[in-house]
């Protein structure tokens, strides 16, 4: 478990550091830490709930030519596997590329926060350790989405849609968040809504329509149950309630405020539905995880009193340390993560 707690302690030490670095030094250190995290996540061996499924998929891709591989679902992930196999690489190289994409998205997203190290700390227990090391394809999609959310917060709707479409090449379900761009747009709203809706319909038909039927049957009609789904959805709900209460003090820009209010209402909407289709909601709620980074990294800014700020930061640290402790010790699937193994180069 030491490697997981080291991932948590590194941003924690930066948060509590009494000697702040100059801006350039802080940026270099942040990039370096994210690079190391990508290596830890990418070069894991037999770690993660879907490790052997992804290994079997890679071994299957090795037997195909490019034409046959191109017919499989999630073409981005399939093509990545095929290229690395053709170059003589293995599943560890695939995971390293995926982890790099995830961390680039997380790094870009966290750097827009007034407290980037605190945002990174919030990301560690669930987004990086559980999702990043367990749901590789969906984690890559989230990495692209987080990059796109930065653009959307700055009013660049097209850039967001492009990022989501890139993510959909790795996990097609991510196309379902494209409509957020139309809802969050503050410029030429009718025109934006029309072309975003058109983009969504095309992406849905091309990338997700066939898979949606299978997902509905497996996740909803089969009543598949995800242990811990309610607790994970509640984590988003807590962030959503805090943002809806303090949104004017947490977010200054109207575009950003509108975007995260939408995320908050979607998070609240997940709560009653999770009792009906826990697995489906659990997987879709992953795309709402950036809300936690936004809210908790900005929460200390609610007050200028240093003692109160310290108390808020301490509360956030304890909260996410508890999340990580419970996962690593009591989660139903924790045996797939513990102990951590690094790839052998023998």
C-alpha cells in the first residue's frame, strides 16, 4: 500500500508546505509529479480490477490485421493496442500511454484551480488509483474530457466537443456528456445548442448506438449491482450541494459557474437513479468526478481567516484520506490493487 499512500502524501506535503515556490518552480514540480504518477499508474503489473481482461484483449489484437482490428468497438483504444503490438510492445506500454493521457488531462485541469496541489490530492484516492488503474478506457476518456472542460470553461465550445469525441474513441459512453456544451454555452446560445445537438446525434449514431443496447441489457435489465456505487455517487452529491450553496463565492466567471451548476444538478439526479440501476449510474457518474476537484480545491477560499482556511484544508485531507483508507482496506475489489506490483524489466 506504500505506493498509494506516497501518491497521496506528495500533494499533501505540497499543500502544507510553509515555503511556497515561485511560479515557474511550482509548475515544473507539478509537471514532474504528474509524470511520476503516470509511470506508477502505467507500469503497474497485474494491478486493477480489469487487468486480465485488458491483457486478454491485447493478446487478441495481436492476432488481427489492421482491417479486422478496425471493426472492433472503441477504435481509439483498439488502434493503440494494435500499433503497440505491431511495434513489439506489450500491455504495459499501452497502459503507460493511457496513463499519460489521463495525467495530462488531470494536470491541465488542476492547474486552472487556485489550489492545484489540493485538486491533485482530491484526485488521488478515486480518480487516479481506482479509475486510472482499473477502468483504463474510461479513464482515458475522462482525461480528454477534463482537458475539454478547461476549454469549455473559457467559452471554447468546439474545443470541448473535439476533446469529448477523442475520449469517445476510447470509451463511447462519453458522447453522452456532449450536450453539456450546449447547456453551458453563454454565447450565441441557440446556434451553439443546434450544432452541439447535431454533433451529439452524429457521435451517438456512429460510436454509441449499437453498444448502448448491450449496456442497457447488461447494466439495467440484468439488474447488475455495483457494491459501493451509492457511496461513490454520494461523494459527487456532497460536492454538488457545496457548489450550489456557495457557487457565487467559489466561481467568479459566469461561464464556469453555469458549467459546474449543470454538473451539480446532474450529480444530484444520479442519487435516486442509482437505486434502480447502480452499475449504469456508477459508470456514468465517473464523468462527473471533476466536480469534486473544482469544489474542494476552492473551498478554502471561502474565508480569508488563516485559521479557518487551515481547518477547511485539514477537513478535506482527512475526508479523502478516509476514502483512500476504506478503499484499500475494505473495498470488495481491493485485492486487485493490493499489493501493488511494478513491471519487471527482466
